[in-house]
């Protein structure tokens, strides 16, 4: 009996010892009494559990970075969806002191950026008052509707024969109703036009000596004059098709 009891005691001792070694190897196991936490620590833990994630609605810039039209990291302007290559010959005549010093063709691309950043802009401006990306000329395909009066001989004859009748809607005479019934047929067509936009430059962009608002399109017409910043150079937009 004594031998059996002794073996049982030693076997239990060694088994506990082995378990303790295994526990020491395990970093997650802690020996002894846990440290007493103060009320402030307990309150802080409760606050951490209660705190919820606050939604952030600020711009992340991901859409800007993933834009397929983005050709450069610091590109400021992206062309509009109605962008189109011009179907007529447009040119910029550069004037300085009332003399033509240069001519720029504008018929190869859908838009042209002006500024002093050579890596991004299409037309470099050297004046110190010019911003890196100062302004842009964008060619846009615009839908135009033309109204044409419908000629109907039957309506004209009816209006003449019944001009003395006095019935209609809201006191209108029959003859007036016949005139109103001359429907206008709408013919729509697309026209490619140039537009100017200031890209929030420091010293502004001027169209025919008037400063334009930033980040807005302004339609350009033949023989319009453009100035950038405080530069003395003037850029006259010419449609050579209209001249010819």
C-alpha cells in the first residue's frame, strides 16, 4: 500500500510540475493574483467599449487618383464629358504692342491648358503673374435647337374665312387660335464651340478686358481677346473657316 501511495504522490507531483512548465512557456497564462484596477481605469475601459466609429464624409481623393482622364499626378483640370475635337480651324493670334508675335493652332486636341508648369500645361506662359495651371480652352459639343415656322396653306385659308368667329379658350378669337396652331418644328443639331475657364488662378483671366469668374465655362466667339494675369500679351481667337 505504501509503495502505491508513494507512487501516486510522486506521479501527481511530477504532473503538476510539468503543467507548470507548460504554463510558463505559454505567455497568455498569468500566475498569482490579478492587479487591482482603480475606478478611473475601469471607467476608461468602459468608455473605450462604448465609443463608436464616427463616419468621415470628407473627400478621400480616391476618385481623383483613379480618374482615367488623369495624366499627371498634379493635374488640376479634367475635360468635360461633351469634349470634342473641333471640326473647324481655330487659331490664337498672339499680340504684343499691337504686333503679331506668334500663332497657335487649336485643332489637334479637345482642350488646351495655359500656365507656367511645363510638365502639365499645353501652352506655356512665361509671365511671373501666371499660375502653374492658369486657364483652359475647352472645345465642347453643344446641342442647338433651331425653330422654323411651319407654313400650312389650309390653316391660312381657314383663318381668313373664319376670322369673325369669336369663340375659343380664355376669350381668344378663332383667328388667334389659328395663328397659335402654326406649330414650330424644332430641328436640333450639334455644334462644336470653344469655351474658356479660369482654373482659380492668382491673378485671373480676362475675356475682352473683363475678368471672368473661376471654375466656370464662358463661350468664346470669333475675334474674342483673352488676357492672362498681368501679362501684356493678348490672344485673339480666330476661326479661319469663317474668315474664308
